[in-house]
């Protein structure tokens, strides 16, 4: 019995029933999309489906969001994961571990406003956040409070606007305001960029970073990320104007090995040396532009399982351990 | 080479596991078979109806409902247990001792319909005579008594400095909890003030941990103040009004603060659906009027600035005055002739904020009549009180706080003196009759 034959057996398992007679109802010609095109072929399988709101996995800590799911500005409790997968417990990143216990500040990544006007919020204060490099701002509008990422010149008492209106002529941007990326003139510095409209900010969230609105190509707006990679976005994607706060974060030294431990990093072996360019510089071309469109509707993932036929115990995926 | 030798023998378990993991997860495309079958009139059945599980599910064991103690009183009884909460239909903004308005004093002003004057009333300042050296010694003794000379040793909350020392694990501090030292100090100071008045204030009554709860409808929102005070000093005479009727009528011209675009109800906590609708005033003895409300802020680290502290002071004073007015069933016209005047002392470990509130109206959206609050910036009673080289040391004592407390305590003293004189006369007459 070869590996290929096992694969073929597995491939047919999706269509197994307990019926002895084959039903002539569904003919093979009906299947327009062959099953092998729908397979998930991951051999480095540390991905396990995670429930919301912790959509994107973090191996540093797991946040205990409130049970009712309502947004709150109260600091949330978190559990340190030390590089482990939150479900399987396998080590994914070997250089993490220890460090100070942190409370999580829930940042509101959804700065979507009314499409025909704007709403205003007042900055109450700008504060330190242990879970991210940039400073965060507590803002209030109406009866609601929320945390957003603070831009460089944001101060207590500032009035910031949020709108989803996409005008014909570009607006004059003011730092801290949130607009659709299509509403901003070229060469505007932006942060907290959405990739899919209404999906929440994905790019440019680190301290002192900013992306630049470059040009318009057909129905897309091209934005250059801090890594110089260009992305083409839907004009309705929300962005915040300005550069993020805590500019000196990148130039600040950790100070000591012990402080590195406090920040949750485990000791690494070997002396790390920066490349000095003695043998020349490797010039790579700028990576190609990525075009983001609306998210495709994905079919639900099914997990086929037959008791007695499969492995005797639950499979925990193996990982590529870093250290 | 032997013919029987097995070459490249592998155990297939790992490969099988791998394939099982990858191929078991599939996205099955919609082939349109269901529609086709339905068009041909063939019923489509869910496979779960045919493929039954191999053995039936075990019935779950249901635990009996939780029964409290026989007398119905929880084991760790505390003040918070007194605050019975019932589920209500309408959500309500409940402002308690921990509520600190994020927009500071303007928010508290808009919630309570109050104008603020940044100086204490002249009547209080007139009585705030400078302290004598003897009084200073007594006050210093009281501070040392409360903060150091107490044999209580309990576990104190840790105060972490997460920014400068992340992960620093300090030893658990033991000592006198702030709730106890605040109580002791306030009690000692009140004792000292009473002694200075020469026995005239014997008719005043001291209530501890008095709860005041009062509910309002404020611009289509339901709002409740629920505050627990450290002490409430009550007196048989109401305090005289501070501002005359003309001055109260003039409040219409003075502008209220604007906190656009924030609503005055903005709070870290959402409106509650579990609360008690019953209004309550802590001192339920008839013919006693509130004189001074003393609030103890027992948080290990103060989370607000001076303005936030002032706004909390205003809310405390308003809640006690309004609860008292509600208990008497006073209407706005009655308040016009005899407003409720309450003095308030809000203290943290060292910080003291004093104020006087005159309640002119219970209608919080009314613009032609407003409540009035006189206060001044907070002051430190002392800067530090610790053991240094095994000796108790009190540094930076500020006598002005006690002189202002004297000024507050002396209010309404004329009526108290009159009452004492009358009682003495009656007593004398009674003795004369007996003789």
C-alpha cells in the first residue's frame, strides 16, 4: 500500500455512506468543480480555525474578551502563551516566553462613519499601551468611549472627525481624521489602513510609521507601505490621516538583556551582527504591487471523520520550531 | 542480495496521519444536485437522519439549584450586599463612588445642573481662624495615630510601576488599610472640632457608611446617584442658605459649560439593567438635617487629577442633598424658599477638598434655576507620614486644612448655642420646680 493509494482512499472518503447500493441519482457529470481543486494542501499544518473576535492568531497572549462581546475600554485580562498555539499547545515561536503580565486595551479598528456627513470625537488623553509600540488615545463621542491609535501631534482636547463620504474633489486632510482612502489627495501620510472596506484596519499600526497615498489606477488607489511595497486598494477603504505616535521607538535601545526578558523574549544563542556591506549590497527589485478586492465568499470548511477508520488519537499538528 | 529482504520499508502511520489531517478538511462545492432533484420531484433527506450515532448520548446529570445559608445571609456580609439590585426594563446610568467623569467638572455640572464658584462662601472663610499651636499638635497626633500608631496589619494592594519596571515583583506590603486610617483620622478630627466648640454641638449626630440613592429623569435618560459616605454629620437645624433668592434667580444669565461632542452620560461602564429604583437617604432619624458629608476615597492610587476629584466632590454633595430633599418630598417652590445646603469634605490619603452645595432645584434640565457649589482647589493635609530610621515622622503638615474644617464645622453654631441655652434654662426651671 503506497502513499498515493492512501491518498486516493482518503479522497474518496468524503463520499462514503452506509448505503450498500449506489444511488443512481447523482451522476458524476453533475460535478462541475472536481474535489481535488477544493482540497486544502497544507503539510505544515499549525493552522486551526479560531473563533472571533480573536481572528488573527497571536502566539504572545490570548485576550479574554467580555462574554457579551460588547466593546469596552476597561483593561481586559490576558493569558501569556509563550509562543504556544492557543489550542494545541505546541510551540510555534520558540523565542517567546516570560515577561510582565499585561492587561489588554481593546483598540477599535473600525473607524467607519456616516456616508453623508461626519461625526466628531474629542481626545480625552493620549496614553501608553503595553501591548503595542505606538501610543493610544482615549476618545469620546456622544455616550461612547473608545481607544484608537494616536498620531504624532494628537493631544488631549483635540477634535477628530470620522466620515465615509467619498467626494469628487479630494478633501483637505487633517491629522487624526478618518476618511476613505479615495477621498484623500496624493502624497497624504496615512495609517491604520483597511484592506477590505468594513473589515477593520490591517496595515500600518506600528509606532512612527505612515503609508503614502501615491496615485490612482483605474478604480483603485495605490498606497505605498512603510516597506516600500505598493498596494492597490478599493477607494472606500478607511484610513486615518497622519503618522503614528512614539517616533523614537525604533531608535530606543532595550537597555539590557534583563529588560528584554521583561518584554517577553527568551535568550537567543549566538552573537547577532549587522551586515556591514563589505561584500557589496544586494539590490532587489521592489516587490510587485498587490491588488486587494472584495473578499471572496468561501465555502464552509467541513471536517470529515469516521470513528475507527482514522488515527487512534487526536492529531496535534507538528510545527517548525524557530529556536 | 537476498530475495526475502525488504527494501525501503516504511511505517505508514505518519503518512496516514498527515493525509488524514489534510484530506479530512474539505470545502465541498455546491454541485446543484439538490435543485436538480427537487425539480424531478425526488425528496432530499439530511444524511444525519439516516446516519445515527453508534450509541445513544448519555443523559446529563442536572445539579440541584444552589440554596443559600439557612438565614439567607451570605457568609461575607458587606455594605455592597445592602444594595439590593433588581432587574428593570429601562437601562439606567448609575453613578456610584467609583464613577469619575471623564470630561471632568463640566460633565458633573451638566449632570447636576450646577454652577461652580471657585472659592468657599464668606461665612465659612470668616470662621476659618488660624490654628493655635495646641490645635496643630493635636491634629499632628491624630495623623500619626491614624497612619502609623495603629496595630492593624493587613495585606495591602500592590502598586505596580509597569512602565518603568515591567515584571518587577515587589513584596506584598502589609500595613494599615487606607479605609481604616481615613476613618480613624476623620473621627479624631471630628472629636477635636467638637471639643473646640465647647460642648455646643452635642445635638449633632454622626452616621457611618450612610447610603444615599436618588433617581432622576434627565433629558429622556434615566440616571441614578448611589453613594456611600464615610460619615454624615447631621444637625437638628438646617444650615442657613448661602445665596439669596436674587442671586439664585441670576444664575440664568451665567453660562453652563459645553462639552461638545460628548454627552454628559459618557462613562466607562454601560447603562445598567440591574439596579434598585427605591430612593434612600442614609440618616432616617426625623428632624435631623444634613450638615457635613465626609467621603473617603480609599483607592490605593488616585486615578483622577484635581479636576476629576472636584467633580466627584460635587456629585457626592449633590447626591446627598437631593436624596434628603426627596425624602422630605420637597418641590421646587419649597426649595426656592428653603434650599437644602450641604457641606462636603472629600478626602484621599492626603488630599482634602471642601465644598458647600446649595440645592435650588431638582429639575436637572431647568435653565432658569440652577444649583450652586462653592469649592476651592484641593489641599494637602501633609506630604508624607512614614517611619524614617525606625522613627515616626510627619512631614509637610499644612495647618490651613484644619482651619477650613473649623470654618465648616462652625456653620449653624448660632442655632446650636441657642438650643443649648434653652435646654439649660428648661433644666434650671425643672430643678427650681422640684425645689
